[in-house]
């Protein structure tokens, strides 16, 4: 998990969830919606790309301390 592979994080603000993905059916279908951004956060959050899982976890601790974190796919 904590390798050198880039990860996507689905940051969901209403439910306070922080979900890590590497590659799966969800990441293959990422697209911007009115309330969810790609590469930026909108009202309900968004999909953010990180260079690796360690950096994503660091961001979680720094900015999303209250969020429930889970790993969707490794
Ligand atoms: Zn996934």
C-alpha cells in the first residue's frame, strides 16, 4: 500500500470520508460533477491525485483529521 504508486483519494465532505484508490472501476470513471471536482474540491469534495499513499495519508492527518479513512483498492 505505501509504495511509490500514485493514488486517487475520494474526499467526501458531507460524509467526512477519505477513501484511497489505486486503480479500479471507480478511478476509471472519474469525472467532474456539479458538486464533486477532479483535482480540486467543490461543495461536496472531489477526487484528488497524490504522488503516493504516504503523501495522501500525510494530508489526511494534516487537514482531514476528523474524517474516516479507508482503502478501497490496493
Ligand atoms: Zn478503488
